[in-house]
C-alpha cells in the first residue's frame, strides 16, 4: 500500500480527525511500517499514560493498516490528561 493510499484511506483520515480533537498529531513511519499518534506537548494519552501510542500497520503485506487505525482510535478516544513526571522526563520536556 502506497503512502498516498494510506493517507487517503477513510480509516487514516478518521484517525487524524480524532487526534486533532485532542490537539494531537498522527505520524506515518513508512520505513518502520508504523502509525504513531502523539499527544500535544505536556499531555499524555489516558489509555496508556504515554505521550505517543503506536501500532504496526503491516503483516508483511500491509494488511494491518485498518486494524492499526482502529486500535489507535480506541486508545485516543479516551482523551488526554496532563503528563506525569515520568512522561515529562521521558520526553525531555
């Protein structure tokens, strides 16, 4: 699946829209076959207690892109909270 096909897919666009509601951002790491969602500076995702949540989007044939987006959506829909001291230290804020 090409970069353009992924970024134009409905599941990826939905993920970007949902992340933007929390002022977060979505990164697509093609070389790592990973999708990552970053919380805004100074915040962390409630679901994981981390500033970044990422999922693999490939099973060798890029078959997991939709599943990765769906898993990330479930996590980020719980929102963000102020970052913990551990997260602040880990991110170097």
